[in-house]
């Protein structure tokens, strides 16, 4: 019997050293964070404000859930966004290497 592998989607927050934040969603967290870190897109918010440190993320199995959650967080007042980050990452540490390590683990479905 064929078992379809679940798709993964992520809502994430990247921040600059001065705590300017950018919220997005993706189906490949490591690739997307690498794009933020490299400043891949000219004239992009992330490149302009150097929001290249991953400070928060959430995982979803459907694109719709991730998209809706991204929109919900984007509507939050800044204080609520900061509380969301600091609940899990009070020091605003860059979680990039956590994602790198996670990507080395082969998921079993």
C-alpha cells in the first residue's frame, strides 16, 4: 500500500540585531532562511533591514494552515509578536543551526 509523505510548511519570524522583524511562510525552512541570510532578493525588506536571524517558527502539515497563521501573526500588534518570540526564545537567539541540525534527520512517515 502506498503511503503519501506528509508535506511540511513553516511560519517563521526572522529578525535583525536591532529587532526589526519579518514574518513569512514556506515549505522549505532551511532554504528560505538561507535566502534571508544571503540577502538573495534585491530591494527586499529582509535585505534592506538585515532581518536574517531566525528567532521563531511553527510547523504545519497544510499550506492553508500555514498561510492563515502567517496572516494572523502579521495582524498582531508588535508587542504581541514580541511576546510570541520571547515565550520560546527569550534571548532572541539565532535558531538557524537548530534548523540545520533538524534537516539532517530523515523523517519517518
